[in-house]
């Protein structure tokens, strides 16, 4: 298949590749990434030789990097880079790929994330523990206060929101319950057994006010997508997922008195940018695929995107709006809380599945406008995508 070198008037995701996800052992992140890119190209009906751009992101292991191109035998690339905004990376990569296609820098760009933090006979929690070497000098001050993990910092953010707005643990629990209900319909989800609010409340504390069921999974695996121009997408076998808008937000909140840490996130600015580009408002959005490293992250993102007023995220979640049959289907595959944890590729992959109508028992009734979020660091970085099965303006 020949490659056009001209620019495009619009861009789409045309390929999705997903390896086995979860407790997948015996394959390195680089091998997993290579498998995902090949799967995405096959899904798109393309040969690897048709792909002239590659953006790579890795998790905790530090691999893969740009050497992945050589491992795949990719030659004469017009775009090759490693991207890292932590959990916001997937959305950032897709936006960079779209801009490359629109500018003519490249025509067809693969974006891939891979990680393998889980080890046999080790607890999932140990994969993301902070290294004790970080605790020397001034860096040890937070550890001395008990803030020794990402869980602790997100618990601090959740406590701030609770103290300011009266948000409750039961409201966070409603998010865990609705997310699991979606996961029960997803054959790829790691956790499919239904849970109740009582189960949530009885699950052990991880870092108060966060229970175990407020916290995401840890998974091994890789996911890739392929972005190309709409002019090329219409000739490919799978339904294109059109990119209507994108945005980023990096608020730089300091974790100190008087800051907005825990109260607002980069979703506020990245969402406004993406929706303006797409020409939509929150009332136009049919489905949300939100970065849910914690139930709290979903709640504060809903507020910052404008789906409810600030401080009303808890009541909105408790109303049943997010689950099957609700007014705003959210994390329809089970998210990172119950399905699989592939950083920002978790919400993105489910958005592609929904936009294509491939959701099976979990397919949302309407998917004309889908919002996808990514969150990285301790609420430090945020990305937003607006995608649709329809061409923009059609």
C-alpha cells in the first residue's frame, strides 16, 4: 500500500492492538510493545512498512524506548520519539501523532505503551512502592510524615476534597461499584465479580480515606493505536475513530496550604481546550472514559470537565449516572479500577472499542461524542481527547 506525502484535513485512529493484559509473565516490555504495534497494524489492515511514525511510552521498567523501531525492523521513519507525561502520555501521544499527520510530517503514526511491573510471587502493591533511596536529605521529609507512596499523596488530595466539599467515602464507593458493574460485562477485565457499596466500605484501608476498592489494579501488557489521515482512513477495513479535539493541562500545584491541590486538576484547562477544538460542550458528551487510578480521580475530573458543579461530584456519582443505564456512561470497560491498568491507554482503548461499536454487552447506547482523559503524576499532568465514530462536521 503506497504512502501519500500530502497533508490531511482530519485524523483518525484506525488500528488498535492489545496484548494479553494482567498477570502476564515471561515477556519483556519491549516484546509486549512490539506485539501490540504488530497487532494494531494488522487491525488497521496495514503493513509495518506503511507506518512512517512511531511514538513510544513505557511504565516503571524504563523500556521500551526508541530502540523499539529497530526491534520491529521499521525503516525510513519520518517521526520517532519517546514521550512521557506519565498517565497523560497516551492522550499526548495521539495529539502529537495527529499534529504530525496534519502538518505532513508523517502520514501514519503508531503510538504504544508497554509495562510489566508485576513479578511472580510478589504483591501488586510492591510494584509502585517508592525506592527508599528517595528518602534521604530533604526528600525524606515527606517520608517522615508518612507519605511514602503514591497512594498516600492521592489520599491527601481526596481528604482535601472531602474537607472542603463534604465528599464522603460512600460516594467514592459508588464509583467503584458502577465501574465494577461495567467490568462484569467485559471479558478482558481482570476483576469481573460484582461488588456492593458494603464490599467497598469493608475493604481494607490502603491510605485513609482510600480503601482497597478505591485503588486501581497493577497490570502487565501493552496497547498500541495507529493514527492516520481521514483521507487514508476511509480506505481501511476497520471503522475509523475520528479525532475531534485534544488538549493538555499541567497546573503545577504545590502541595501546600492555599494551593488548589486536590480541589482542581489539569482536566479543567485540558478539557476546555479539547472541547473548544471539537466544538462541543459537556452536554454533548455521550460517554466518558476517565483516568481512574483512584475513585477520587474520577470524581474530581467529572467536576473539572463541567459535568457537574465543583463539590457536587460525589452526589453525581452516587446518583447512578455513571453506570449501565445512567445518563453519562463512564469507564464502560471497567477502567483501571477493575479491568486493566495500562496508564492512559486504558481509557483510550475502551473509547476506540465503544466508538467502533465493539463493546458487546457493555456497548453504550450512544457514542457520538466520547471524552477520554489521562492523568499523570500526583495530579500534575492531564490530557484530554474528544473522539467520535463520525467525521467532524459531518
